[in-house]
C-alpha cells in the first residue's frame, strides 16, 4: 500500500536455518518483533513498528520422495517460505503441474500462504497442502503440521488465530497434468463460474494450464489486483475485508438479492469467540443451532449496497475505494496509514448500520485499529 513508518531494526533470513535461528534469538530477547514476507497483506501505522522486523528471504523448491504421493499420482514439492508465490505458480504451469494454476497473481511469499489459506477462482491452498515445517515457539523446535492440524478454513488457520511460530517451508501435492490430443497440459476442472465464463467454457471443463493462468491474471488485473506502479488502483492490499460468514437464519433477514453461498454445517465449531481470536482480528462468532448451516455473504455487495461505491473517498483523504473493485482500499498517491484506517472504519460502520454485519479486515494491521 506504500503507507506506514519504518521498523527500529531489520534482520534478513536468507535460508531456513537463518529463519529458525533469528526467530529463536528474537523470542529469547523478549522484545516485540514482526515476521514479514512480501508485505502485500500488511498495513503498518505511520509511526512504524516499535521493534525488530525479520524479513523472510529463503527461496528454493525441491521434489520430495514420497511413495504415498506417487501412488496417488501426485508430486510432493517442498517450497521455502521466502519463495515468491506467483513465481512458484508460473514454474508449476511451465512444468505441467496442476493444482495451483487458479492462484496465479496472488502477491506475497509461500510461507504466508497457509497462514491465510489463500484462495481464488475455485482453488484454495488447503486443496493441495500436504504439510508445513513450522518452528513452534512454545515447543522450541521445528515440527511438521498437516493441513488438518493447522485447522485451515476460509482465509483462516490456527496460525492466524494465534498459534505462535514461523512457517519454514510448505509441502504441496501437485498433479502431473493430463494432456489433450496435442500433448498440451490441462488444468484441473474449473470450479468457479466467473473464470469459466471468461474462458468461454462450462464449470467442470479443463483448459490448457497456460490459458487458465493468463485468464486469471487478466481477471485480477481488471480488478486492480495485479501491481502496476502507474495505476493507483493497484496500490492496495487486495481485498481489505473477508466475506462474512453468518447463520442461515440471519442471512434470511437480508435483501433477497444479497448473494449468499451455503456452507456445510460444522458441529465442532465453538459457540464463543476467545479474546485471543478477537485480538487477532477474527469476527465475533455467532452461536448457531446444532446442525444449522452457515452462509457466506459477499462483502463487496454489502459495501456497495451500504452506499460506499467504487472510487469513494472521504474529504481530504489520500485513500479511496478502488475504482475497479469495491473490496479494495487504495492509496491514491499520498495516503497515510491513518487515511486507510479511517476509510476502513467508515466502511465497517456503514455496513453494520445498514445490514447488521460487522466486516473483518483481511490484511494484518499493526498499530492500527478499526
């Protein structure tokens, strides 16, 4: 977003060993510190970060010998935490490996992917994640955690909810792509209607991997979600709010044209929200009847229909809603972090007043409150 102040000190980890060693030292010091990957999903206050910032810059990929994966027709690929995510997707497409092609264009580094359980256009990291190497602060050692142990959910994980540690690397299970009659590698079945429409095919069909990647990049660019330095609509942290999840009963109180997507009932979901989850930015959990289904709403629809349109900005502010995408808060060239937070608070208040829904921010906020 190109806002926010500096850190007091910066350390750089260029290998997995450096990453673990620096993290252990910083925790031993007992002073505040911040782990930072690409920074695209982070907004820091104008005062900056009052401590050490550890930059993750460990890169590299390597296939892992795994008989179980091979028997299932998969390739297990280990990716270091500091590896650029979109470079990884591009390389997999070039190698004819399917499973993450719809996640093209997502900014940031591989280590952040499981924290957020990144997803787009019908694919999520949880679909292909085998495990992560995780330096656990409480245990003081590196452990391997599966997706189930990470409790991956919609833009959510146990790490995001407060499990302290550092993702050292991630292991993905990718599929050697099927080929068409001409030997061209094909994508996994398309699961997202908008993407299928852009490609002129039906949901469930396959297209060449490179064709799908190009289509995703075009769709993201049309929404200002691919960085272009000359275009201020791309000076953002992507979608600033997550799509809220509410009870089916509450969803019925919304206007008939409000988009809603039914989710499976989760009987194990707790009925309360802990203070730790609230501090981590999680929305207040609404207790549900046993077996009642949850519904995911469209945050973009809620914002737009609360009267906050594309291009909206508060008087005198350097921040504005993107002219391409209602969910993005952008820096128009001279915004401060305070401008961004002020506009975000306004959006939250308008949606709450209009629909009774409290939007939760998607980026990580430091020194800022909504």
